[in-house]
């Protein structure tokens, strides 16, 4: 049985082809500039989502909404996520 790791359902040769096309279209000198722009955009998006989360939780606390229920659920989700990552990590090492 042949199992290959894929990222977003794209295999290695497909990623190589995409990178080759990017180099051909934009040129090697523009790739770092594009990567910086994408990184800044991702950081801005992450900051915006964190601000929205903060505003929602602050508004809930100001209005006296009990957030302890959601905190408990978040803790349980984090535990499950950590256990799943440990399991998948051991599976990845075996491959």
C-alpha cells in the first residue's frame, strides 16, 4: 500500500508545477516581495479576527453574559485537539 502525504489534496509534483509556473510568470526576483505581501495580509487578517473575538468577549462580560460555559467547552476542545495532534504525529513518524 503506497501512502503519500498531501497538503490540501495537492501532491508533490503538482506543488512543484505550481512553483515552476509562479517563477516563470513573476520571476525569481519578485517571489520574496510577493511572499512578504502575503505574510502581511495573513497577519492583518489574524489581528482582525483576534480583535473581533476580543470585542465579542468584552461585550459579553459588560452585559453580564456567563462566559464560563464557553470556556469549559473551549478547554475540552483544546484537550481533544492536543490528543488528536499527538496521535497524528505518531502516525506521521511511522510513514
